[in-house]
């Protein structure tokens, strides 16, 4: 998606070979117009998959997932990172955050994703694939079908997308980055 790539080049900050900051328009301060364009693009790419639920993880995936859900006319569920006292019999999976170097549990109410649902997962970044794998695990536990994963920014050099694609999972990334370095952002061709 050219609009997203241009915004990354203009306002993103490559801090190292592994870290790209986009918090000024994607995951801290939000640009609603850009996020709506992202929702429109995901809706276009997954238009014929009969999606009836969108799943993401709090917090950074919520905004693009909601915009996509709005464009597709389907509900959005976000996996929580802590178990509410009111939730019984949740779907649970584990994620390792390489950014924070921390493991955490994600939880989804079993009532919201059921057998027969067709689920699209949306997230802001795909690096090593831990968060995407956990979302896939939640969908599998529920008995629903995964139609694909929509990613805003894929760090292709960290191979998470390759692992998912090798499993036969449809991954649609709007911006695939081949290389990062301090002050350098190079997209895949």
C-alpha cells in the first residue's frame, strides 16, 4: 500500500536493525484518515472470504482492526492481556514480545468466536510471528476458520511471515520491510 509506505518513510523512525517507530501515526498517536484507508484496503483484499469476525490483540491492533471491521460490516474482537474476573472458560494462548522481551498470555471470551465463524486477524506489526501464531491458536481452539492475517508492517527479514505462509496461511502485509538500520528503511520489491 503506497500511502502507508510513504507515511513510514516520511514519519517513521528506524532506530536500529530491528526497531521501527511509527507511534506518531499508528500505535500511540493515531491518524484516523490513514487508518480508514488501511481498513478499506484490507476490506478490498479479503472481500470474497466471507469474514464474519475480526480478531486482534490489545492495544496496537485495535485501531486498524476496528477500521477494517467498519469497512467490512463485521464485529471486532480483541484479545486481552489479562483475565477479567467476569470471564469464564476463556480461549487462552501465549505470546512472546521481542520488543519488550517478555512473555504474556492473551485471552478471548469463548462466546465471541465459535465453530463456523470465518475469522480475519489484523495486527500492526509482524516480525518473528509470535503474536500472529497466538491469534491463529485462539482461532483453532474455537473451532472457527482462519481466512487470513492482515498486517500493516511486516519486517520480512525476521521471517515470521515466511513461517506463516509455509503453513498455508494467507498473509497480506501492506508494507513489507526488507531492511532496517539507523535512519534507513528499505522496502521489499
